[in-house]
């Protein structure tokens, strides 16, 4: 199983904090460093020093790291126009020499839209916009050099676009779609995604969603095996029970709840949990949500004592 570090910087982190985590993850051998795309703190944290923009952050990391892959889980389609988004991601792909991945979703956190003056349409329109954005971004990247791209939709229109710049990765950077929607989400994944992610859910719910995506792929004649299956889970891993309890206290979370719903416990316990996840869902990639960005020791612990046992 691929292990990726996943961060939530809207909870309170500057660029240097994220760089420390990304460099530690890279040195420890993780496959990728990902970040959320949010502009407002959630829960009781202060959120200071304030939000950071996902693609500005990843552009910096593209130059300040060497190997680790970089991406979003996931960008909100309400935040950016699809043309400029395609340009930004392609540019960061160039800056990283081909290490970028794009996660794109409909957006859901209404309060952050209100806080920063971002329009927040109803759910149906947000999904309509997401579908058009996926078609535009992948269409721009897939347009052959010298050709032009056009699109006429209900929400976006592009005329005679040179479809530049091109990303380094061909045919394009990997696209990640995820979520719990039972119909439109699987359909969009089948049409556009290279990976499908389900975050913070129980194994039975994840397995059921993966089955819906498989069915959506078969309905359009696509091999479901082409999609990477991934999950995201919070981590609270310690060398012993006392260290697990200490980390749970730092997060302000109930230890028993973390052990039940997340990847909490000793390395041996977490290896066993991941094995059950693989068996029950077929997931081959795990995004480890690191909520305490100062806890670089936990990043190194998982790399040293969990990753080698996953095969």
C-alpha cells in the first residue's frame, strides 16, 4: 500500500510548517505529500497565522523538494475558474518536473465561502460546475500541440484556446475524484478520474462506494481496474499505549474513538488495521491525515515501523 501524508493547514500552519512536514516525509520515503484546499479553520483551533493557498504552497514545495509527489485532496471547484486552474497545475507540474496530482471536488464548506466572499451555489449547481471543470481541465491538457480547445457549457465557455501551458506528465497529471455521493460522484470518477478516494468512512461504506464506481465504469465501457482505490484516515500512532494516549490528548480527540474510526494504536495495530482495510475494500493507497504538523516524530515512526510491513 502506498502511504501519503495529508495535511490540513487551514487549522493553523504557514509555509515553513508545511515544508518541514514535506521534507520529513520525503526523507522518510513516503510516496506523496498532499494538502487540503480550505480557507477557514474548522472546530476550536485558532487557525493562526491564517489560511494558505493550495497551489501557491505546492508551487513552493515543487522547488523546495526533490522526489515526493505533491497534490490536493481536494480542490474546491467553487474557488477557481477551470482555465486558470489548468494553467496553475500545469505550471507547478513543470516546476516539480512532473510530480503533481490534482484532486477536484464540488466544494462543501459554506462558512469559508461567506468568510472570503466566494459564491456558494446550491448542491446541484456545484456538481454541474464540477463536471464542467473536469471536462475543461482534462480537455485543455489533452489538446495536442498546435491545436485549439473550445467548450460551451452552462457555466463556463472557452473559445479558441491554445490550451497552454502543457504539463510535464503525459497524457496529463493524475486526476483524483472522491466523495460519498451515490450517483453523480461515481459517474464523474468513471469519466475523468485516475484515482477514487473515500475519506473518513467505515470499511463497509468505502467498499460500497468503490462498487458504485466500478459499476459506473462498466456502464461506459471502462475497465474499473484502471482506477486507483484510496482512503484517507486520521493517524495517531505511538510506540506504546502511553504514546498513543499522549498524541490523542494533543489532538483534543478521544483515544477510544480514534482507535475505532481512525488509524490509531501501536505500529503493529495499525499494520493489522491496514491489512483489514485492504482485504475489505481493495484500497491500495492511504492518505494519512496528520493533524499535528509539528509531530514530525510520528511521520518518521510510521515510515520506519509501519510502511516496511505493508509489502
